[in-house]
C-alpha cells in the first residue's frame, strides 16, 4: 500500500496533465512532419523525460511554499511521497533526457536540452520575476524546432510556427497561474501576472492567444475553410473570456489554447 501511495504521489508530482499534453503535441508534430515511427517515438521519449524533469523539479523547489499555504493537491506537501523519492526520480529523468535528446541529433538535442533548462530556470528563479513569461515563450516557440531539426537533413520550422508557439506559451503561462495568484503572492512569488493583477492578466492572455490563432491560420497562407471556422470559434471564446463571470473566463481561455494547439498541428 505504501509503495502504491508513493507511486501515485510521484505521478501527481510530475504535473501529469501538462506532461502528457506537451508530449502528445510533440508526437503529433512529428507525425505531421513525416518522421518514421522510430524517430517519432524517440522525439516523444525525449520530450516526456524533459517534462518529467521540469515537473519534478518544480514540486521540489515549491515544496516549502506548498506546505505553507496548505496545498492538499501537492503530494510533497501532504507527505504522500518523500522528497528523496522525487529527487531520485528527477535525477533518473534528467539523465535519460540528456541521452534521448542527443540521440535525436546534435541540433535537435541541444535545442531540446536548452528548452528543459528554460523550464528548470523558471522553477528556480524566473517565476519570481517580471520575466516569468520568457521561459514559456522560448520553450513553446522552439518545441517545433526540436521536431523539425530531428529530420534528415535537419531544418528549421517556418517563422510563423515559432512565433505562434511562443505566443501560445505566454498565454498558457498567464492562464495557468491565474487560479494560484493569491497563494503565490502569500509566499513571495511575484511573476508578471502577479505584478499586473488578475484582470490585466486575463486580458493579456486572451490577446496573445488570439494573436497565436491569427498567426497559425494566416501564416502558412490560403487558409482552408476549417481554419476559418477554428478562428471564428476562437473569437467567440475570446468574448467569453473577456466578458464572462465565475469560472467561465478561465475555461474559455483554456479552450482557446486548446484550439490553438489543434490549429498549430493541422497547419504544420
């Protein structure tokens, strides 16, 4: 029972939802770019271990803060899993990430390791500064490059994909921290959203996510009908995100991010 509890806690501590989402996104991009099954699997494995590295390091760094504010959803804060167990898992994931990333080739591997470094840098320092958005912009913007640089021969993705990914990353950061602003402020975290406040954070998040939608639809040129339909859906969701009440704005902003991801994959 204790082993099962610790294992469940370890899974929860890795931030499983974003870990699965980013890993799936990398796989879909690899599929769209025509990678063979072996390389596609390698891309997903490298990204997966990178996300584990970022997720577990985040919970280790935040453990004291999570205890202070009584976060019952954090396994380290509740004692469901020990810091030692998470630290060992983190070390294994980080080592695997290095090996798997470099197996993609020097260009793709070094870019991916740089993105993982951005995530760890956010956990250690940047989340407490006005530059809290920067690691998200870099990581999401260059994720398509990891996939395309793993091609033979390596190639960079189009500019619009990089910029749209960066905007999507910034929007994801702003939306993600909205529910935790009060807890973060109570423990001294003052990233960009904390400095501009929840109302402005919501507006900026919607603006950058809509901008990402426009780039994905218009960037490649000659949008098909379904792309215009996706953009119309984004406009409706943006109105809800800006004018809605209760949890509706947050859910609408998350939905815009999801639509952006779908459009990005289909237009790649």
